[in-house]
């Protein structure tokens, strides 16, 4: 066999080995984490996890119990804006937060329900038990319920004490999904409590589609790429049901929208944790796309408030309420919505971006080595 052929075969084998090692799961290699735990250690870790989850639930219940009283006491004619007791907040940050709340009040002035609304900044370790080790949990959760015969909806944004002003300014600057402080509470503030079946749907994961209230900017700014480099179809590590929906299949979109907790176990577990803690949502979540939190806002914008009110307050099953209010089947509308908010993915086989990029990089690397070796041979 010629020497050049041996080099070529060696380069191919080395490249394949490199890509294979890159794509193998971490569990295929021994690491400092890959140690066998004794029965006592495993039990201790399990109990520790259960203790932290129980502590999180109790802490959030204490938050909701005290804050609901304050929000309800403020009445339904204003939005309560609350900060941690003894906070030190700069004038610019405070004025900006008050301005955003005033904007929300002005938006609700045309149509306002009797639901008391509020937005609360809270230190993440407030009401925590000193003997329980906690990981800093920051983010925004939505709490709904009734206190003394008054319905309420408020959001809690938990922050670290030394990051309070930064968090306030960050929410004012806003990434595209941070469109207002109240998020889903705007729907409660405008239309009142949802219908019985709509409530169950929200609790099972439908709330993920209502986390951003204001209409988005130009959708072209966030459109997904249909094809990647050299026309390769890329896809992320998503569940098949999401891939089918993003490819424009109405039956899949119907299931994703109407039964989010059934098609995704992670959504079900997250909602179970939230509901156990007295909340309907504990963080912003993009269920199957970064446009997901805008679905309800886009429904309201496209069909108008009167039809959205019919859907929101209906006691019929969600699929029937949707079709009765908007005159279109839910799955078909989601496909139409995807076509306008992002480019549908190409159906059919494709490569994960990491695999195709890794292959291209490996080819480029060994092509460069071959070029340099051939150039050196020519010079000699």
C-alpha cells in the first residue's frame, strides 16, 4: 500500500474517532462524579433533595400567604408594586419600575376586571429556614387565588439582595420575552378568572403560552433558519412531538397546545412543583419555541378582546372553547401562527448541528494538515 494511502486512511480513522468521542454521552467516561454511592449516601442525598423541595414549597406558601393579603388590600383599581422591607433602591430604578406599572394600569384602563393585581420584588432567601441549605433560585413566578372573597394575581420576582437594583433595571430594559411586569396577570386583570376547564389547562402547562402579554415586535427579527450551512437541515435535541409541530403538522400542534403536560413529562413535573408551592408558574419557560410565551397575546391581538374573552371565560373543554371563540381548530391556528412568527422547519431527516459542525471542523482540520504536508513535500 502506498504511503499516501496509509496517511489518508489514518486521517479518516482519526477523524471518525474524534467525532465519535465528541458525540458519546458523558456517562461513557469515568469522571470524578462517576463513583458508586453506598446505600447510606444515596439515601442521604435523596432525603436532602426531598427536604429542599419541601422547604421550597413551604417558603413559597409563606410568601403567597402574606403577599396576597397586601395585594388584595390595595384594591382592584391599582396595581401593587412591592419591594423588600428596608431595600435601598436608586431613584432611576424606582422611577422606571413605577413607570412600567403605570403603563400596565393605563393599558387596563379601557377594560378592567375585579381581580387584584401586583408585582413583587422579593429576596430569594426570605422566610427561609436557617438550617436548610438552599441554592439561589431567582426568577419570576405567578401566583393566583382568592383571599377574603377577592380574586388576585401577582408575580414575584426573586432576586439576590445585592442584585436588587440590577434586577429592577434588567426587567425595565427587557429581553424580548420580558415585555411587561405582569405577564399572564394582565389577562386576569382584563378578563377576570378563567373558566373551569381553562384553569385546569393553564395548570397543566397552558400557562407557558401566556407568560408574555404585550404583542411582539417584528417577527422577522427572530425567525429560525430553515437551512444551515451547505443546505444541511439542523435540529435541536427536541422531543419528536415538538419537531412534528414545528414542521407544520396540525395534529402534533394540537396536542402540544391542548395537552402540554401529557406530551412533555418535564412540563408536568414543573407544573406539579409550581402548584404544590401555591403558584401557577414558577419561571418563564419556552415549551417548544422561543415564541411560545406570546401565543395568548397573539390570539388576543389577532381576534380581538371580545372573542378572547369568550375563550378565556368559557366553561367548555379547551378545544371546544377555542374553536367556538375563534372559529378555527387549535392545531390549524398554531400552524398558521408558526408560519407568521417563525419559518417552519423542513420535515424529514436531518443532523444535529453539533454533529454536522463537528464533522466539518474535522474535515477542515485534516485537510489543512494534508495541505501543509503536501506543501512541505513539494518544497523538499
